[in-house]
């Protein structure tokens, strides 16, 4: 058998592996913008200690936000005169959002950008009691709105200030350091009807939050926490669902390992 013939056989044998690697690399490159978050929600007047919140957050689900064409774009960023006919939301006069406030929690490298934050909302109703939940959206420096967290269902009582609710979030991966706006959408928990929107133009506390993901921040304080099993929830369909399920954890693990390798070599 000639050397050329041997080389040709090896080429045909290795071709499937090469193609598989190329497809995998292309998929990872395409999904490099995948954003991964985890959130918890609770009554604002709860008595949880900070260490308990830390553990609850670490045990919560990792959720991959796959950016796609269904993202809700910011109407206020469009040119004047552009009409959007697909918007069907109308204001519900029986509900209002009295106040919303943001709290920046964790900035381990002290660069002014936080990877963990909380949004507390105080919704009011003309009814004596209502059952609601909130969906939170995030926008990177004027970009499209993207859903990143949903609160638990909870009750609000008239105009009481004691029913405020908090959604605390960790940006795990895929968020560049920058200034992010937050929008709150309130829904009826029984029928899932939209009730109201509240965002950065209604309250400055939801505008220009200095955020980044935990990869760019220093995650050293989490190293000593006991390991927890977490369920990864991904909004994906089709035959690639299994790969999508593994992707968030693999991305974070690979980036952490790469960072440690770089620090050791330097």
C-alpha cells in the first residue's frame, strides 16, 4: 500500500470527526451570546438572613436566555413617526405600581459593576386583594428588552405598603459590563392577563444599573460554599434540547477553567 493511499484512507476516516468538531465549534460560536441567569423572589419584609438568601440563590435554577427575533424591542428607541400596530396592551386602571427600587448587591472586584442585584416592587390595586406575579425584562444600553426573571405568585392588598415583593438576580454569564435598564410587567396570576408596565422612564431606580456577569466579576466568595445540585432550565425545542440543557453549565465551567489556567501561566 503506497503512502498516498494510506493518507487518503486516514483522511476519509478522520473526516467525520473533523466535521463534527467544526459543527460543534460553529454552534458554540453562534451561542456565545447566550445569557445565563438565576433568580429568587420573596416578600420584601421577610426575615431571611443574607446567608440564607445566598444559599437559596445558589440552589435556584440556571436559566439560559437564548437571544432570538422574539425579543421585545424598545419602542421608545425607534424613530419618531414609526407606528407599531402589533402592540395590544392597554392600561388597567384598577392596578398601579406605587414604587420600584433597585439594590446593587455584589461587586467583588470593586470596579463599580455588579453581578447581583434586587428589584423590589410595591403594586397597588383598587380591589381589597389581588393575586399577581411580575415578569422582569432587561435592556443593555438601549438594546432590545429581554425577559430574564419571573417572580412567584403573591397577593397585594389595596394600597398597603406591606405587600412589596423582591426579585433577586445573579447574572451568571453572557452580560458585558455596562449600563442596563429594567422593566417590570405585572400580570394577573389567575388568568395571566397583563396589568401594567413600569420601567426606567417611570422610575430612575430602574435606569442605567451598572451590571456585569459573575465571570467578569470575582466569584471567589462562592468557592467555599457547599456544592448544590442545580436544575438547568432552557427555553429550547427540537432535537438540540439536550445540548441546550448542557450548554449553560459547560460555558461557565470552561470560562472558569480558562481563567484559572491564564492566572497560573501568568
